[in-house]
């Protein structure tokens, strides 16, 4: 089940990215509703729809080799493809009514399937442990009712793990989109294991029958009843279990153990306070460095294993290594999303807004941005050193030594590769800059250094942490499908935004957002290169367009907003606003 839960998380990431990428391609808002996951055989996969469908074959290459497919009702394929090539509405409806899947429509829907496969490839690259590619190959029209019993299906036989989502394009409800993966290939089917387990059970049953009633068998299979054991037996067992030491030492150790849960609880509370103080001080000092308003909002604290952290860490990360000095020795690790690191580094070197947005979106972490972000991590390390040096009884120092880009899903959780395999104390905060939501800032400190090595590893809190991360950033996840029932869009807050601010002026946009928050609204700042179709949902009540200078680019943005298919009042603002200029 663990493999299946992780796979579901990756598919949820894919759903979000497909929703955005296909909307950008077609030019209309696309909504993929809450997904379902099923394990079915080839016959059921094709027979469930019962109507004529388009089947696009998918070749899986790389570390894993196999075949999957994409399945959609032919009318939905015609509608999607027709919108891509901008067929007139009346002509498009005629094609749908007659289920006429022309070569032109076939090619256009094939392009959409290509985009979906490319999105899956990119997402799996960030979140899956193996390197694989999804390539759309040929497509065909299938009619389940025409397939005779026992005939060879158009897809290889075997179990398939299927992602199923209902679609809505530009406010029009469509049918289901199904994407099927060979279950055995991804370790999502227990078919082979079931056979082995059955054989093993039969073997054990044969052996049991051959020695039924045997006294030796009874002795071997009977659980030990500790209460019924004699005092002599307990004493004899104690000889082997008792560690070397005096009785006084053992008694004192037992007393300390009894106190430990309360002591660890107090220590955790103390450390949490220091980490929150660190986040507040990071907000102040990095804001002064960047010349804007940076906030680190505390989210989660807890003890996690290496594997547990990697499961929820997210996609590509920039990791800063920090040597721990003073009373404790070890290495701490600071993680930030790659796009967040690019944005912060680009802000420090004062990239123009348009270039900053483009480099962050493309994850271009060049030498200049890397050096700038490295300087920011120096400041952050200095903050931790200051707080834990001045406010903690055991003086600790933190010195940043290096930064590197890592993909958590590709790190071996059971070895000491990249980071040591040990228990860490984890803290996470949500980053905001001038009112704009960025990614998470995650810190790992060896639990032993903070005297929290006896703190239980909280797996449940880890899942909650992952779910909270998915509500506040684009990449990442819990396993509860209900968390994905609404359209979670890039860089949204936990609450659904009801006012959008499109701007190329972060400072002015941030001031407007702050004023709106005080009035009880939930604003979201977007930039001229952000997707309009993906962000403008029926829940939005008002949109602002704030321009640094009144320009053709700004009015082009106004046209995109007004033609996005969702009716919403638009307020446009810019300096030196005159009728002649407009």
C-alpha cells in the first residue's frame, strides 16, 4: 500500500500540471475534477465506457519499459481537438453530433496527448525514484461493444492502474479522461506475490498435515505465556537480558527512563520556540537584504526519518549544507523549492520583473542567481547561529558550507547518500515575498544535536505536513483525495483566493494585497507571464491589473483577462493615467 500511496501522490501532482499546461495550450480554462484510482484488467479498462472512444497508446521508456494508454470518449476528443484548432462553434458541434473524427482533429488531439505525456514525464522526473519517459505513439478509435468475447484487446493483457478524472473546458462539462499504467511494472499489483503466497500457504498446510498432533509442533507453534512462566524461568531469562552494571545504576536508569517522556516534551517545546524565533529573525534580515518584505510563516515541527522527509519534500530542491559547531557536532540541511531559490536569488541581483518571472518559471538557476541565493543562505545560517548561540543553553553554531540542487525522489532513503540516514528534527515555514506566496523553507537538524533523539518519529504528523504543503504550494502531498477536490493552483494560499492582482510591480501589488487582507479578502498576486485561464475561476469576485508603466503589454494583459471566459469586474491602474495615453 505504501507504493500505491506514493504513486497516487505523484499522479495528483500530474493532474495539477496537466490542468495548467493543457489550458495554456488550448487557451481556455481547464478543470480536472477530483480523481479516482482503480486497479482493473485490460478488458474492463476498455469495456467500462461502453461508447466509442479514442485510445492513445503510451510507450514507457527509460529505467522501466512498458505500455500504457490514454482513453477518452470520442466526442470529448473532438471537442478538445476542435478548440485547439479554433473550429467555429457550429462546425464543431456538427462534428461532435456525427462523431466525425477527421485527420485534422486526430492530429490536434494527438498534440494534446503529447502535452499530457510531456507533463507526466516532467513530473515523474521530479517525484519518482526512477528515470522514465512517457511517449504518445499511435492512436485509434475503439468501440467496446464491437469487441467479441475472447478477442485480442488493443492493449496488452494484464492489470492496469488507472487515473480517472472528469473534465470541464471553458465551463462546459465533459466526460472522463483515463490514463492507464501497467500495474506490475510500477509495483502496484500484487498478482505475482499472491501466487507465491498461495504456494507458500499450500506448502505449510502440507507440512502441517504430515505432523499433525506432534508434540514438537505444539511446542514450536505455541506462543510463550509469560504470566504462566515460573519465577526460576524469569530469573534465568533475566541473566541474558540484564545489561552489565550495578543494581543501583540500573534502578537510577529506570527512574530516568520514567521521566524521559515529560523531559522530551519540555525540550521539544523549547526547541520549537527557538525555531520560531529563527523564522521571525530570518524574515527581518532577509527582508533587509532583498529590499522587500519577506515572511516565513511557521507550519510544522516534528521528528522524522530520512525516508519520511524525502516522501514529502516536494520536487526539485536547492539544499544548503550547514556545519553544526559548538556543543553539538553534525550537519544541518536547509531546503527550498528550486523555483523559490531562483526567484529569491533573482530578486537579490535585481533582475527585471519580466526576466525574473521567466527564469523562475523555467527553473534557470544560473551562476549569478546561485551565488545570490547562496548569500541568502549565509544570512539564514547566521540567524540560526545567533538564536541558538544566544538563547540555547548548549551553544550551537551554524556555518553554511555549500548549496546543491537535488531531487528528493531520487535520493536513496536507506543509505547515507546525500544526507545521513538518521532521525532529524524537522521545521517548515511558508515563504511569502511582498504578499506573493512562494514555496516552503524546510530545515533538518539531527535530533541528537537538539537532545530530541528519544522523540518518537511522528508518521501521522508527516502526512499532515505534506497535505498542508500541497495546500500552500504547487509541488508536493498528502494521500487523502479529498484534499484535491478543489482546483489548487500555483502559488495559492490555504484559502481559495477571491481577488486576483495581476502586476509587474511587486511592491505596489504587495501593498494592495496587504490592504485587501485587512478588509477580510483573500488576494492572490500573479504576474504578466502567469496563466490567466488557470487562475480565473468562478470563485474570483474582482481582478486588479496594476502596471508599473502604462504600456501595450499591460493592455494586452487586460485583453487576456477579459477574454478568459469568466465574467469578473476588472480594475486597471497605472501611473500618469490620461485619456490620450489610453
